């Protein structure tokens, strides 16, 4: 009898330390897929020419779990994906000012220069720019400051400082050895230089990057939205779990198995918070345990488990509307039509049945 070839499942990691990071780092998903004659292939381990799929989500990419701006953008451009789950892990979304800045309160931002991430190639959406803009506008509105009362300054990556770094592998997938210099903070090298030279007054940061900047003495937090009463809705809140429709229709068992492992990991996390944070360092460049821990406010994991609850769907709808209004996407679409709840429902049913049998 001819040997049945394994199904390759190409996944892409987004460094947000959700349930997907747990199942990748522990090898739980790898083990589950072996039972189904399938294997995980990390997109970042393939030819560099394919890495744009992290944003475009075109086949052969199967799964993406992470920031919601790229999947919203790619779906608005016609990429045939399904939204099969959402999670909302609270992590720092902060405005950073210089250590010796005279900006002490939000009101002091009036008349100041705020950095907006920019790049020369605009053919692919810039989620960092979208995130910074929404974060700024959330804070400015709370202080009664109009966008016309600040100056947004395009902040381009410093090609000398922001050297291309490797990628961090997952269990069962080869990775590259990554050397992190003491002062290296991915995506913020240019911002930190501009802040020190006084060409900007503040920049926006998120998750462990905030505390990588702070711990190295390059800035201080003016406000952390995640630790405030302001809305957290942004690129990584909530995170979106999406799958290529063609892949899902041909490999329903693999989609359900993936979601089931996320549900298991979410339950495990409730009694292993500290270990979950430590595992999260495997997906965030330059991050140490303390950076991730400090970026998580109390109750950070309340929405860790994947769901399609109405309030999370409303957040995605709000984000889609924001991206449309601000010109990050050109084509509107129905979020409800994007969603397919059947995979998550099946995963929940199977998981609950397994728990009953085990007890």
C-alpha cells in the first residue's frame, strides 16, 4: 500500500502571545496534527519571497492568528478568508515620551509632534501606522484635543539601526539563531533616535516593546491605554483567527483540531499564567519575561479563550470602520458574512465531549 503523504499546513505567527503561541511553542498542535497525518510549516521558515503572505494571506497560507489590521485589509481586497475566532489579550498600548520630557499629562500633547510609522512601499497595509493613529486619536479625544492641534510626523525605519533580524522558530519547525544587541528594540530604533534628537515629541508603542524601550532608558510612559479606562480596540485587541476558505473546506478536520488545541491551551493558561508568559517570550524579539509581564494589566487574560462573542465581533466591526474611514482599506465588506462560526462550534463540542470522557 502506498504511503499517504502528509498534509502541509502553512501557518504564520504574529507576536502577540495568544493561545496560538502556546500551542506552537509547546508542540501541542504539532502532536495533534501528527495524528491526522499533517505537519506544521512556519511561513517565516520558507523562502523570504513568500513572507508577504503574512499580510496578504493568499494561498498557500492556511492560518493566521494575530493583529486584525492585515486580515481586515486582505479580506477587503478580495482575499477569500474566513474569520473563525477572536481573542482579546490586554497588553500595553502606550504613548512614549523622552525620559526628561516636559510632557507630563495628556493635555500637554497639544501642539506636539507625534510619530506615525511610515514606509516607502505602500502596496501593503502598514498595521503599525494604523495602530499608532488609532491609539493617538483615542487619547487625544479623551483630552478634548483635536487632531488638528497636533502634528503627525512620518517616522521611517532607520535602515542602519533597524537591521533585518531573523525569525524565532516554533517546535517542530526550524528557526534561525537571533542575536539581539543590548539596545535593540524591534521597530523602534528610528523612533528612539528621533526622540533623543528632538525631532519628535512622542511615539506610540505596544505590548512588550513598551517595556523594552523603558527598561533601556530610552523613554517613559505618558499613558498606557491598557491600564486606563479608555477603549483598548486596536490592531491586537482583539486578535483575529483567520483561515483560507479553500483550505478550510478541504481540511475541515485540521481547522477544528487547530481551534480545539487553542481551547485546551486557554484552559491550561488559567492555572499556568506565569508559564504562559514565559512561553510568550519565544515569539517576541528581544523580549524578556519581565517585559511581557509588565505589559499585562490585571485581568489581561479574561478574553484569552477564542470565541465569536457579540462584543468581540463589535470590536472588529469598529476596527474595520476605522480603517475604512482613515483610508487604510478602500473596500467595505460585511463582517457578519466574513464569519463562519461552524468550525469553532464543532471544536467546542468535541472538546467538551473529550473532557466529559476524561472525567
